[in-house]
C-alpha cells in the first residue's frame, strides 16, 4: 500500500491540474523521498499523523510546508457525542 500511495502522489504531482496541496496521513519515514520530490514539483505538502506512531525521521525531515497536524490532538473534536 505504501508504494501505491507514493506512486499516486508523484503521478498527480506531475499532472497539470492534479492538486496544489498534498494532505497526507502518514507516519512512516519511507514516505520522505516521495514527499520531498512532490515539493520539488512545486506542490505543497501537509502531513497529518499520530504523535506516537510518527517516525522521528519523518518529523525531522521537514517535508511539510505547514505545521504537522497531530490527529490525536484533534480527534475529540471530530467525534460525535455518541462516539465519545
């Protein structure tokens, strides 16, 4: 699955109207090269992840053009009252 996601990310990064910002939900450092190359194609990258599941190398790689979105911080605001 990781390779398929990276391939699709890079494919659409090279399409003229593919996307402007890639919002990725990843935690694996194996995505660092794909995210770096996506930025080299002129696309902006936003990384969302779970703090304790995100690789330290991904955190340090500076591949996001935006502050990291920590899903564990915002999950309570996404749940409905019956899911809490």
